[in-house]
């Protein structure tokens, strides 16, 4: 699935039809929707002869490619279980997490424990159809300068050039390639009954494990200070046996690449500066 040029507003106009078509296809009784998100539309659903479920309509965009395929690979091991998938409509039916409390509502130390426990369970050896981390790094490199200009040059050009050099170096020297959830933060892990916590909303890539600490290290919900950021980096890399410098570099690179579209640009910029200062 590639970006279609369809705006989110225009896509939302199609939601009623997509809901009706999915309900008919899978014999669903639809319930209350979840709060709207930028990546799609999710609503509670009941199968005629199955467990409580969630119907998710995926807004076509780059990071959401192959979400269903990632859930199929994990097969409920640390993540929500995929029940149905219609690739033409970009709709998925998955198990419902109840009570569904966000991991973000747990104290930061316990939340980090949970994430450290979940990550290795997601690192499966796969190939097709997932995009490679190296390809996304190349995409970010193509976009960085324009995004920086469009954002009003929010930091010095020297830092942007250093980030670009870091991404080029890391992309071409990776270790073992595994399935990654490139947006694994505390809003994408929910309390459930089958397991205490389950991962949702994969944005899958195939790349080295060190990259996967990036969304956790920059997750300001877990604490936003130099100490907090470096503590997360140190715990994740030490306890998971990862190369700290590569993990630090990937976190800087992805954070800068993604922060131009964030409403928390300057919060993420602080994180980047703390990580740059922490070079070995």
C-alpha cells in the first residue's frame, strides 16, 4: 500500500461505506467507536460466533503499510491477534483488549519493564512483504532538508547534517534483520485479559534490533529530562544486549525524521540534543 494522495478528510468521508461493507462481509454487529486517530478509524465490534473484536479502517499512508501482515507474524504473541483482513479495503478485524488501559497510565519504571519484556517477542525473522529500515532511512534522508526548511529551520544546519551522516552510516552497516515495530511507545500497548499487556498499531519495518529502542527512548510520557532519556537508553540496551551507540544514533535519526510533523517538535528536539551530548 503506497500513499494514494487521498487526504485524511476525504478518506473520512468514505468511512461510513467501509464500515457497512465490513459489517456485511464479516457478519459484524458494530458498537461504539474509539476516539479518532490520525492513522485510521477503530470501532468496537461483535462477531456472530467469536470473541469481542475491534474493526480498524486503515488510512493509507507509508508507515501503516503491512500492519495486518505484522499482526499475522506475531500471531498473538505479545500483540493483539489478527482475526480477519481485507487488503483491498485496508480493513482489519482484531481481538479487543479489555480493559484496554494505556500503558502510558502506568508508572514509568513499570511501563519500561513491560516494554523491555515485549520487544524480544516481536523480533521475528521475516522478509517479504515488509519494507526495509535501510529504505526508510533513505526516504528520510531525501526529505530531511525540505522538512527542516518548511518548519522554519528550528535548529542549526550543522545538527541536520550530523543526523544525515549518522543515518547513512547506520543504514549500511546493520546487524541481523528482524521485524520491528517502529512506533512502539506507551500509547500503543494496552492492558488485556489474555495477557497483561498487548501491542497494537504496528508500523512494521525489517531492520536491526537497535533501531527499535527509538520510540521508547523519546517517549516523554516516561519522563522528559536528560536523566530520564539516558536512563531509558541505558536500560534498554543493557538488558536487551544491544549496541548502545547504534541505538543512540537510530534514536536521533528517527526522532529528527519524524518530529517535523509532531506537535511536540521542540520536546523531541530537546531529546535529540541530550542524546547528541551523550556520545561515547
